[in-house]
DNA sequence: GATATAATGTAGGCTTGCTTACATACATCG
DNA sequence: CGATGTATGTAAGCAAGCCTACATTATATC
C-alpha cells in the first residue's frame, strides 16, 4: 500500500501528467506496472521491438547508442521522475538506443496498448507526449553538436553542468554530484576515451575545480567550470 | 497560369500532401504564396521569430546553424520538393537555424495562421507533420553522430552518399552530383576545414574515386565511396 | 578473507587534421 | 575588359588527444 502511494506520488509529479484528475490517476495506476531494476540490467536494447514506455521512479538509467564502428555513446543520464522509452509508443519502430541501469531502483511500465487505452480517456495527452519528444530530440541534437567543436576539457565541463541540473546538491564548499559514473561513462558521455577522462579529471582536481569526496565528485567552483565550458 | 499549375504540381508531389483531394489543393493554393529566391539570400535566420513554413520548388537551400564559438555547421542541403521551416509551425518558438539559398529558385510560403486555418479543414495533416518532424530530427541526430567517430575521409564519403540521394544522376561513368557546393560548404557539412576538404577531394580524385567535370563532381566508383564510408 | 573482476593511474609514441600563410585561378560586375 | 572578391591549391608546423601498455587500487563474489 505504501508502495502504491509512492507510485502515485511519482506519477503526479510529472509535468506531463500534472493536469490529470484523481479518476485519471487511478486509471493510470491500473494500467501500469512496477518493477525493480538492478545495476547493469538492460531495460530495453537497440534493435529490439519493445514498445513500452517507462517512468524512472528510483535509481538512475543511462540511454546509450552503439555505433557501427563499436563506439558507445551515452545520450542521456536519466534521473528520478523521467519518462523514457516513449519514442516508440506513438509510432512503433525498432529501438535505436538502449536503456541500461546504472543505479538500483524502480521503474513504472506501461505497454503501448495500455497507453493507447489510457490515452483515449485523457484528451490532449498524446499531444503533450509529442511536445515532450520534440523537446528531448532538440536537447539531444544540441548536446551532440557541442561535442563537435569543443576540446575534451570543455566537453567535460559541459557534462558537469548538465549533470548538476539533475543530480546536483548544493553544499557549503560547492555542489555535490550525487551520481557515480565511471570514467568510461564520462568518456562515452563526451565522446572521448577513458584514459583522457582520467587525466582531465585529475587536472581539474589539481586546478581546484573539483574534488573527489568518497567516490562522488564535488564541484568546488561552478563559476570556473562554467567559464571553462564557455 | 502556367506558374500556378506548376505550383500545384509541386505540392501534389509531396508525400505529406498526397492524400489531399482537389478541393483541398485549391485551398492550399489559396492560402500559400510563391516567391523567387536568389543565391546567398537568407530565407529565415537563427534567432528570428519567423514562423512560416516553406516548400522548396526550385533551386537549392542549405540549413545552417552557427555555434557560440563561431563554427557554422550545415545540417541539411535541401532539394526540390522539400518542406522546411516547419518546426515552428506547430509550436512557435525562435528559429535555431538559418535557411540560406545556394542556388536560385522558387519557394512556396505559408504562414502559421494560414496553415492552421488550412489544417483545420484537413484532418490528420498536423499528425503527418509531426511524424515528418520526428523523422527529420532522427535523421539529423544520426548524421551528427556519424561526424563524431569518423575520419574526414569517411565523413566526406558519407556526405557524398547522402547528397547522391537528392542530387545524384546516373551516368555512363558513374553518378553526377548535380549540385555545386564550395569546399567551405563541404567543410561545414562534415565539421572540418576548407583546406582539409580541398586536400581530401584531390586525394579522392587521385585515387580515382571521383572526378571534376566542369564544376560538378562525378562519383566514379560509388562502391569504393561506400566502402570508404564503411 | 581470498580471488577475480572492474576501475583508475600514468606515460610515451604517433597520427590526424587544424592553423597559418601565401599563391593561383575563377567569377562577377561595373 | 579590367578589377575586385571569391574559390581553390599547397605546404610546413604544431597540438590535442587517441592508442598501447602496464601498474595499482577498488569492488564484488564466493
């Protein structure tokens, strides 16, 4: 029962569902399922025909894409409350990206049929969904474009700024990044290599921009990081 | 009158408008305007609040984006029949890209109000529009991702393959690229520099992959170009 | 607690392709 | 038809960062 309540709580806090009435929340609740997710698990993967859509309720998930040449790029790191996998709900097609759990948590699942049934009862929902997809694609396009013309230092600084939005916690001595990514993850996030990321992170530390506090990164000077990202 | 007929002809050949009846074509015709475009002219530019949508009827247009650092990237080279500028029709916002004419021609213009009036009379049109926007964004995302992990040679080869779709004309000795881009244009298309493009094009020529036939590029071996792009 | 696996640290060599600089060819317009 | 702007050709120097290789340190699993 407390789990049920928490599920509703999470759903209510999503912009896209904000205008729903109590009756509709009960419907949404009825049509969706909840599941635990474990670090390393793939929720869906590139090439599959999975057409569910998901809401991340607890934990963290990365959205990755494997290029033909074998490079893995991380398109997004999702934080709690994020809807994902929605691209195939309105228009079914093969997944062109994978969703991989990077921190244990919980997801809420709704399959396409359930969504369509639900959608019919809530006029305007699919329109909002479309706008959300548009916005996400636009964000993603700009993020990738940034990678084209910046040095590794600048890209890493930008990555920090992006991550702070979702995982940053203000602190006396800066902002704590409340998520643990490996150097390989950072590399995939900025289209660089593990070794270069290690070196750059250590340079940032030496320069007093960041600090390592028991496996989390502390952004000591957000201003300097911002300046670095231009 | 012949011009009017030609306008209708072009509109009828667009997928998105294919299912319209004669009555609706007359409406579309009434609500839209035609204009000549000259090489170098900007149809709309980044940052403006222009919310028309356009159809290219003759000539060629490039869609470019200027990064904060001053790099110009060409996101797309449009060929005849292409709808463009439609991103702001459904959801008005600032242009985040510019449309620049690279070959004299003609465009068909419809402003947002006119489109909305028209759209109300043709159920399903805005849905098709949405799908088209989705598809374009997806294409664009993949194109940019390709730029991240490939060498200049590979990127240039890929650019040729893309351009052939829209501007390629089969020939005895290969495929003629029926569009004239400057080396700077190619550079902006693949996120490289003018000098490097010049050198790479000449290398391609020396290797027998392409040829320069009175200012147009002839792809002599599409297979080799394909192999190069992997 | 022992072992295996994953993550991080460090460094040298090497390559791509960007920069800078200048020369030549071509086009456009009065 | 000359003049000016635009496009192309060429080359040397240089730097970012990738690749390879290996050492060390965490973390997970039993």
